[in-house]
C-alpha cells in the first residue's frame, strides 16, 4: 500500500526502495502486479519433467526401490536432493499402493557387537532369470562378502555354488575388500559345513587354514546373525539386478555390481557423535594380509565346442583342434596357476592354454 501510494505521488522506484528498505526489483514487481502481498513466489518444480518417467517406471515395477529410481533420474539430469525427490514422490502419489509391502514391527531384536577387523559375513545370492547368453540356467550366483563392522561389501558373480567356485569367489571378494578379517561367518551351506551338525568340512578347513582365518557357522534359525550381508544382498538385488538388461555379458554385469558397491562406500555413518562414511570406517579396519595366490582348488566346468572350434571360459574363448564342433568337453583350471587344460569326457587332453585375464576376449 505504501509503495502504490508513494508511486501515485510521483516517487521513483529507487526512491521508494530506499524509503521502504527494499530491493528495487521487489518494488517494481509489486507495482507491475507481478507479485501479490502475502503470497510466496513459487519456483518451478524440478521434479515435474521426470514425473512421467517415474510413473511409468513404478507402474512396470511397483516394488522398485526409491534409491534405485533416484539413481536413474540423476543419470537423466535430475539435480535435486534425495530427500526432495522422495517428498515429490509422496506429494504426487507416484507409487502404487500395495498392502503386502508394509514392514512388520514389534519383533524382538538384539544389538550384536562387531569389533573392527573381526568378521566378514558371506552369503550366496541367487538371482532369478539371468540373460540367456550367460548359460546359467534359472539363476545366476552372486557371492557377497561384507565387513561386519564398517558395512563395506563386495560381490563376485560365479558360474555355480560348488566348492571350487566358492573358493574362487571368496578369494576375489577378499582381494576386492583389500584384505581379510580374522573370522569368516557363513550359514549352513553344504560346501562349508555339514548342515545337520554345523561342523566345518575338512576341505573347507584347509581353505580357512590357508588364509589364516577362523570359521563361524550361524546357529539354525538365527538369520539375524548375518544381518550386514543380508542388507548388502538386498541392495544388490534391488539397486543392481533389477536394472540389468538382457544383452549384458557376465563381465559387464560384474563391472556394474562393482560400481554399485564402490558407490555404497559413500553411505554416511555416525560414530560417537562424529559423522563419517562406510569407506572411511573400512579403511581404518585392521585387516589381515592374504596369500599372493588363491587356494589351489581345481575348477572343472563342461562346455560345448562352437562351430569355430572355440571353447568359452571365464569371459574368454580358447581354441581346440578342428573336428570337434558340438562335442562336450571339460575345462580344467587349478586356481593360482597360469594355464588351463581342455579335455574330453574320457579325460584325454585336446588343448592346453595360458589362461587370459577374465573378460579379455
């Protein structure tokens, strides 16, 4: 009212602004009717351009994690914060309602202490409907290892869950973690212990001795003992596996899960009132060194020779003599050694090769 009255008296905008202690642009906006007293100026909603994408994405997959959807829209150019994004999803009611998704509450829980460098938790994650080109059947197999104190986790794709592939994946996981904790924790998987008694098998006891660690087996029906790795499994399944396209190779998929686990190191933690991250906690854990070479378990996998007389193994192709297309052969490789053998069903050696790095082609 004062601005309009002074304007009618012939005052300039600059004079009115000095008299009222306001910015000239503010005075001009009110005098020109661009703003109304008592109403805040509304800024454009940065979420609106991404609203159709979010609606379609959640219509296709109603149980998609919001953090996964946030990663996708950030890649498309969204610049808002995660909290702003979640408020927008609630404001526009983007997610379809599902009665079965309400979390259960009221269950008794206990806090288990995990000293730094004390324990790594391992678990197999079976991933349904892998791409046909992988040749994995109905499930792909991902071994996840998580440091119980800091929460840092790494994961490795394996062809199966048998003993040699378990040893190979274990070695890869501890190398990705930068060392090993003093103890390894498993559930009652048959490749580690006898499920009925929980006693560690002689074969896996040799593996534990080789790496200088102890083995802990979870008691029956005590799934919360592996809560850290179970949470990592959930993150890998929701934030990575749901987004894997059909045309991806195993090597490309492994690169994707590696990128996710590295990004998860940026999760914030509050320890004794100080804010830190998972990566900083993990860097301070006193991990043990690991042997230069993995435990010498022998991998044995079946393959069919291609029309080009090639055999696929670990992301590479190895040649065999002509005349064998369509024949089932076995690839033998002892972990830690530099060569591999290709043999027939009768164990006759048809080719020997120097093993190439995984995914070299």
